[in-house]
């Protein structure tokens, strides 16, 4: 499960349907994520991959 406080907010996902996806990998920087997204798209052209941003949840539970 994804840790909302993770330092890896950039995520490559494989689209299964318009409302369902599978996480492929997570990255700290957008540049690294885009580089690997392009690689995935070239290697497996028939599968749809997308890049999404999931910002960390900075709310503390001690408030």
C-alpha cells in the first residue's frame, strides 16, 4: 500500500480501464518518471501507461 508521506509522488501506472489502473513504479523526480515512462511506452507500445502525481498527505495525526 502507498504511504501518503512517501517522498515518491510521481507514479507510472498501467491503465486497465478508464477507472482502473495498476501501479508500475514510483519516483522522487518528475524527470526520472518521464524518462522511464517513455521507455515503457517504447518497449510495450500496445499497453497504455500514464504518469500521475500523488502529493504526500502532510496532515499530522497528533493535532
